[in-house]
């Protein structure tokens, strides 16, 4: 299966979450796979903490689902790169 971040736009990820075709934790696991696959080539991250992110998602899943109906970006992982 191709990584959900590589084959879907933010709008499409939002629709998958809204339709309950994927869960927030599914996205985090796919993010982890993508980082493990590409990080040694691109060196994009100074720091990331997948374990803490998983902990936060599991503790706040209900909150994210409520916020998700308000914000299209709620629960979507974001990386910011300064240039």
C-alpha cells in the first residue's frame, strides 16, 4: 500500500477521516513509515518524537474528533521547514 501522505492531499485526508475510513493513529503510523523510509536520504527532521505523538493522539482522540468537525486541519500532522 502506498503511503497515505504520498497519495492523498490534505482535503482527501480530511475526507478519509470524516468518513471514518482512517483513524488519527493510522496517519501517525503512516507518517512514521514515511520518516523511516526517507529521512536517511532527505534529512528533513532535526527532531521528531513519534512515541510522544502516539501518546498524545491516544489520550486526545475524542478531543480531536470534536475539533475535527470545526477545523479541517485538526489532527493532521504538520512539519514546518525554515529555509
